[in-house]
């Protein structure tokens, strides 16, 4: 359906329900202060999304955007879904540019829960489309320049538990590079690196 925008002093709300990958999804956005947004002081949004009829699919995001201390902007997002939580902090020293750096921290990442959450937003047709994508050549990876770090306190996959996982990554015109990847497990500590690039 069409988005429904309403003033809710001092802020506003936006509601929308429509089809996403074959699933009926409802999204609501609440702006804390319209005045702060118009003055370009800061913007705080509360964003909720869920597949209709599946309350367990709910994803809640609290997002805050404000001018950076030395120019540009800083953005932070607290995300919760399927009993898992994470925080992303990012920014750029130049206004109106994509984030050039980020840090992401996740307390616990349960792979089984994550798979269930993805399934709540997908359909059988989407799975078939994904298979077709995997069978096709990768498109050229020319990405914005970005440097980030992801830390995960605990990763659960069936009976296996990994702790203190850290992934450093960079993106750019040549693709994705992961120079450092570490994770502690019952049998020791995993160290690795990875690069994903397009072949001309």
C-alpha cells in the first residue's frame, strides 16, 4: 500500500505495508523531533519491521544521526531481532557521503536463529532465485571505500560455540578484503584472511 505519513508532535510517524520478496511486510518509522531534523541538529528514528502474522520476525532499530565533532556526521544504530542485539557506529568526515568507517559489536550471534529470521522474510521462489544467483557469474565488485571492524562476543552454531570473534574488513573499487579474522573455539583459535575480487 501507499506510505502513511502523520505528524505526531514533536516528531512524526510513517507507516507502510507491502510485498517484499513475496512476503507481506509491515514497516513503521517514528521520528523523535521534526524541529531537530529541519535544523540539521540531529535525527533520531525508531524503525520496526515484521512479516505480517509472524511476530517472531520483528526487527527493531534505533538510529541516531548527528553532526560529527570535526565535521561530517556520525551515525549509530542499535538493532535487535530474534533475541539477538547489535550496535553499529559509523560516519564520514565529509557531509553527504557514504560512511567511510564503521564498528559493529554483537553480543551473541545464533546461526540457527539468524537462518530462521531470514526465512521469515523469504519465500520458496526467493530461494530458487538465490540458487540461480549462485550459479551465475559474480558481477564486478566495485564498492565504496570503507573500513570496518566487526566484533562478536559469542557465535553459536548447533553445539559449537566460538568466542571473541573479530573481523576487520575494507571495501573499495577492487572488491572486499578481510586482512584479519580471528575466533576462539573449543579446539583453539582460528586466524585467517580473505579477499573477494572480480576477475575481468
